[in-house]
């Protein structure tokens, strides 16, 4: 029932030509500003962001393999300096539509990285060759 309501809302938004205002492109959303329970466009698909029910544990490392914070990781990452994610537990990648559709991952939510996942709501017939895992 909720899915039908969401599809109805999407149709109304498209009819009023306000899709760019109410359903923003995920690439245009700044880093760490993706909110759960919101609609986003990503490569022509409409995705709903959901909260991850599991607790996420991540160890971030800099180029010297010293532990750093998530904020420091994104600062290093955006400046092009070496940094990486060492250990991850509890992410919802198996539930995410990004993985099943073969889309580039975007899991930087407001609450932290990998604290949510995306559910596919609508896809144009143009993308009928979606891969499924």
C-alpha cells in the first residue's frame, strides 16, 4: 500500500514538473547530507533511502594506517590524499538497490557512512536491462 502511495506521489510531482525540486539528484546532494526516508533520483531511477536496522562499525585509516575519524576520512578523501576503510561490520549492502542495479554506491548518510540503504521505487522502461544479483 505504501508503495502505491509513493508511486502516486511521484506521478503527481512529474505531472506538475516539479521533480527536480521534490526528488533531487543524488549526485547534487552534498557529502554526508543524504537523509533517510526521502526520495532521490539516481541515474534515472527513483530510490527511497531507508535506515539500516543493524549497528555499523567502521575503522577508518589514513595513509600511515593510523585510525582516524569519519570526518577526517572525508576531508582526506576530498583532497585526494591516501585514506581507506579498514574494517566494516553491519552494513546493509545486500539490501541496497545500488548493488542489485549495478549503480555507483552513495552510502554517506547524515548519521554516518553505511547507516542506511536505498530501495528501488520506480525505474523507467528505458532501463529494462538492469542486472539482478
